[in-house]
C-alpha cells in the first residue's frame, strides 16, 4: 500500500492539469493523501479521484441510478461531460488580455 505526500500530489496535479482550479487541486490533494492506495501509481490515484468527484458532483449520475438505470449505462451517459471537464483542466489557462487588476489606464 502507498500513501502519497501532499506536496507530490499537488505538484502532479498542477503539472498534468494546469487548468484545474486551486480549490480543486487542494481538495483532490487532501483526498488522495488521506487514502492508502493499493498498487496504484500517483497518476492513477489522481485519475480515479477526479473521475469519481466529477461523476458524483458534476453530473446527474446518482439521479440516473436512483431512477433504476444500470451502473454501466449511467457511467456511459455521464462520461462525455467528465471527459470535457478533464480536457479543460489539462490545458493551461489563457492569460487575460487587457489591463491587469489594479492597473490604471491613461487619461
């Protein structure tokens, strides 16, 4: 069994998912650091945690199950939304064009 250090988890997420919001990096890192991972490398632990969170919190997966849908079908239905979110998180955020916060324009 393996436990991963918090700093290593955060570094991994920020490198592989630079678009992931800071609050989510913190949440995922803490969740992963608290568990013992049996034969799972860090990348797999991150993937499992992100997929699970997005499935249960950002889709109607649980509602589909409550309405009697089979687990495999419910997962198949919500996976495109999960994949889209992960795709966004894998990209580095674009810098905002224009004035920076606190910058005063010429008058």
